[in-house]
């Protein structure tokens, strides 16, 4: 099982970025940041998905529509409010119903680390009011010349009778290095607490990647990456349809240069392209009143360059320039018995062109005081690219749905070391984000959570936010306590409102909602973590988060997770470990009924995990196992659509051989 660790981005204040390493990494810096302490502790079942890893971070919650394709939320910001990047590249799902967030196309075995930034500096890679998740892919290494290294892994879990097989290999010739990885997952319908089988929760997928690196000089290398992901027979129990297939192809070429002795000590350039094909499927559902085909396509190409400069001993500068172009199209064909098929575009053919520049200036004022100022501007254009798309959108009285917008983002972060044990940081930011293609052009997109069809509005205003953040960290020896408070005041907040002048398209829908801007809303909350080491072989970690949100009328915002705490105690003498983990969430009574929410009861769970490693024939052998939800509780989280119960007692075992 790979340990989780963290490294620090040179030009970003360490308390604004969380980086989770997903392989064994040696921390060479003598400085141990607060988040490094926290992330170093986490050790998860090596068969977990990327979503399950994300869910462990205190800033992130997951919107769940099934056991696959969970959508990340940063401090209750989601969808178009956040950036989800793959190695700095933009990637857009091809499903109008959000069944395929970009996180499903990455597996832990082909990922080096997760970089999570909240809104204060999370717009460096693109305008956003909620922050950024960047999934950095693992690179080939040159450590073992003319030798194949890697690992083979196999695992089984009882809740879904699921198999997980994976492998990665690395080979180097000295100047060249190659890395390949592959993963296969096969999950049946899982069993919830109490023994109920959750129908349509199955999925099957393969994921594969290959990367080649050429060391041109001591300071410069070139790299090519190709990532593929194919899923099929993917069930979504909270939705009226499943997914027949979802396929992704992601490729890039890049140049990297790093020379610590130069003022321009880091520089990289990357060009990339990706394509997503996605098709919803209702043929396996019983009693379907009308069969529908719903395919979707996403094609993106782009480039970016990043540079890091040392101005002098006290000042550094991070620069980024990027551009991308994304084409989206999704359609629906309805086959009503005895009638001709009915065809419409749910995403009318549209193209989004984006170009932006950003900069972060870091000033070390003195040995205890740091200042960081970050800014970004984006120029974004949307246009409909077919006559069919233009004709369909004009039905709602929009003769021209094309638009051009200039987005602006700026923030300041100051951190002060009060004493050897106490550090305080405060920040403020103004950020903006564009409406999404669904919000602008969506055509009768059914939301099964509230039961309404949704229609886009090309005249929407940009969503804006003024945000503040305060954090206090107390360190002593190998122990640390951190507490953060954040507040976001939102302007021209995007939401859906009932429009009774439209008739429903989806059978059984309650009505039609149109996307609009409301004057204002607010989101605030706290996050805390405790890391203790009472003895050399014992570690204790506890994290807690709470968020609240209100609209301009004082109503609760939807999709706000309640108070949640996770506490773990791990005993690890030498090559054996045992970990007891408690997870608990409170009742969520602050709900938005118009958004289809109801009160969610609280829950508490207990998990136990074991690990053992040894050497056999000069190879490291690792065995992991454990029991999740030991008492087989039947529960669901507030962000789980349809109140679908989560897995019950799950016994897992994982076997790994390091080559």
C-alpha cells in the first residue's frame, strides 16, 4: 500500500494547496508543513477509486448518483464553479447529466499526486469561484537502467463482489524512460447495510496509460503521454438511465526545464488533446415507458506554458498562459410506440474558446512574514456551431446565443509566524466564473434529484464571489492542530427557477426550471484537523468539516453536506500495521425542498484495516485487508441523490508484488 505524502509548490503558500502523493515518495525537505503531516498519515486500501481518495480530504465532498462517477465538490462548490484538470489539461465530460466527471478517467496507479486548491489561489489554472482539483499523472523514472521495475496487484471486495486488477511497469535506458500501467475493475450490484441489493449499481472498466520521457540535457526533458479509459454496463441507481459505454482518449506532448541556478528556474510547455464518447442506456431498466438513445461527445485541444522565476532572495514569480477549445454535443432520440422517432439536441452543438494569463507574486517580507498576490484574466467565447443548434435555441426567443466575456480574478494571502509553534494566515479574493454549456444551452435536461427538466439561458450573467479565509496552525514536536474558517459572498448566483410557461418533456417530470441569476447568496464554514503522535508507533488523525449556505431570501442552498468527522488511530510497529477508523456525520436539517432535498439522518461507522509486508526472493510482498462498515449500518449521505443506501459491511483483501 502506497503511503500518502505531500510536496510543496514553490510559488504557492503551502496552506492554500493540498497535494496528495499516490506512490512511495521520500520527503527530502526538512520543513514539514501542516498539510504534509496530515496527508502523510493517510493510508488507504490500494484498490480504492480516485473518488474514494478525494473523499478523505477535508475540503472535498462527493455528489453520488451511483457507485461510479461521483462528482467532486470543494467547500460545497461544484460543477462549473470549480476546475477539474488532468495534469493541468482541461477535460470536459460528454454527458449532459453529469454521469462522467473527469475524475472517472484517472486511476490511482497512473496518478502521481492530487493537487487541491481552494478558491483563494485555485483560479491560477482557470477562472473559478470554488477552486481546482488537478490530477497529476505519474512520470517514468530513470532510477533503474536496463531493468524492469513495477508492481502487480490483485484484490477482492465482498460488498459488490468486485475484482480489482492492476499493474505498472517502468523501464529506462539512461536517456529514455518508459512507464506503462493498466487497471481492470469489475463490480457487481453492491449490498447495502442490512443485506439489500442495490440494483443498477454495477460497472466494469479498463484503464491504461503509457508515458515516454527523453532526457535531452541535464536540465531539460521531453515527455509524451497517452491515457485511455473504457467503461461499460455502468449502473446509476439514482437516475432513470444507465451508461452503455464511456470512453476517453487523452494525449499530450510536453517540454520541461528546471535549473535551480537560473533566475528562470522552472519552465514547461504542453500541448494536448482529448476526446470523450458517452452513451446513456435504458434498455436494462424494467417498465420503461419510452425508450431513448442519449449519446454525447466532447473534444478538447489546448496548450499551456508555466514558468517560475526568482526575482531576488525574497521574491518569486509564477506565470501561466493557456488556451483551449472545447466542442460539445449531446442528443436524444425518443422512440414512442406507434410514432416516428423524435430527435432533439440536449446540448446543441457549441464551442467554447478560452485563453487566459495568470501570475502569482510571492514576497518573503521577513523570516516570519509572507505575502502572496495572485491574479488571472480569461477571455472566453461561446458560440453555436451548426444551423440545427441555432434553430433549436431560437425557439426560446434567443436569435443570437453567441457571447464573449472577460473574467477577472485576484487574491492576496498573508501568513505570519507568531511563534515557533503558532502560524496564522489570512486571505481575501475576488473571483468569477462562466456559466457552463448546460446553463447556457441545455435543452430539457432532466434532474432526477428534484424531478424537473432544465432549460438553459444564453443571457446569464457571470457568477462572482468575494471570499475570505482565516487559518491558525499550532505545532509542537510531531503534533499539529489546525483550524480554518472561510466565507464566500456570491453575486449573480446561478440557480434554477420554475417557469410554468414551459411544458415538460420527460415523462413524470414535475415541471420545467430555467437557469437564472439571483442577486446574492453566501457560503461559509470551518475545517479542522488534528495530528498527534503519542508514541513512535502510534498515530492519531482527526478531521472535521462543516459548511452552511443561504440564498438571497434566507433559504438554505442545496447540496450542502452536514458536519462530518473522521478519526483514525494507527499502530504500526515495523512491517505490520493495524488501523481503527471512525466516521460520523450529523443530521442535515438545513435543506432546500424546491431542489428536491429532504432531511438526512446522521450516521456513524467503524472500519478496521490491516497491512503486512515482507521480502520473498528479493521482491517486496504486501498484503492488505480490512472490514469497512463493521456493524453493517444502513445509511446514506446528504449528497447522495435519491437517498440510495451506501455499501454495508465490506470485507476486502489486496495483494501486491513489487518487481
